[in-house]
């Protein structure tokens, strides 16, 4: 079986060596590029399955690299960002990135992010007519029917479109701007409070415990992520 190929675009030799060693040990094929231009050339010459892209590069920042990539490639991109830079995380996702992880990071978390973006490229529904199921939640896109534990849930048109967007991008962080633009249009990109209200409504209707959401997860300062395979609820003490 052909190995999954990962391109690491990072100008820090220590990070690059660590990632090559750790990823190779886990059975991945790894290529390294130290600049943005080298990364763009590497994707063009031998497209990888995933790109791990540092935001800070010597010739151009990772945001620009991702924007250029998105002009001709849909290869999954996981950004490597500096801790607590929420603004950069938002910009990374708006630039076309699929996910991000903050430095310093642990390999288990990084591997989980990589597996998630790989799943999305192979398992993402080809059309909204597919049926989506996760635990007690079931969405029949053809019938526009939503049920929880067999009970039909009535959603408003806006709630349904918001849910549909989350399902089609399951396990991917969507920024406030992305959600507002897609659902309410480009003039609504600053109306984050409006979005919060609809997220609360979806949690109230679809989550077992809205105060401890399992599906609709908040990414502080960035946006929201729909978790398609949530952890089981903790048993009562």
C-alpha cells in the first residue's frame, strides 16, 4: 500500500527534523521545504496528501503560501502557529487552511489533526443528499429531516442551513467570518452575536446537554467546530 505523503514547510531545522523523525516512525513519507516558494514548487511537482505549513517563513508568510495554493490545489493544509495568536489562527483558516495547531505541540494532537483532515478528503459527502448519522443525531439531506433519538426536530431555515454547513465541514474549525458570510452574506461578517444566538439554539435542540455541548464545540476567539464523533458523555458519579 502506498504511504501517505506529508510535506512539512518550516524553516526551523529542529522542528523539521523532529517532524520527519516522528512522522517517518509512524509510517508516513515525509518531504521538507524550508521556504514558501520551495513548498509551492514541491506541491506542484509531487502533490502530497497533507501539508504542514508554518505561518512564519523567510520569503513569504504561510498565509500567502496557502492563498496561492488555493488558486490551483485543494490539498489539505494544517497550519503550525505560535501559541495564543488567535488573530493568526482566524486568518489561517480564512486563507484556506483546513486546521491549525499551536507551537509547542504534542505528536498525539498533531496526528489527530492529520487524521481528521485525511478523513475529510476521503469521507466527505459528495452531495448534501447523503444521510449523516452520529450517535442519536440523524440528518436526511434529501428529505431535509433532522431527528434525535428517532424524534423529529423542527429547525428554522437558517438553523438548518447552519447545521448543513457544519456537517459538510465536519471536524473542521469554521471561523466566525466563514459562517457569517456563507449563511448571512458578506455584509454580516461583524455580527458575531447573531451567530452565537443561532449556535445556542442548535445546541438547545440537538445536544443532550446544551451546557456541555458534545457536537458544537467553541474554538475560543476563532469560531466553531462540529465534532462528528464526540466522546461519550461521562457516567454520573
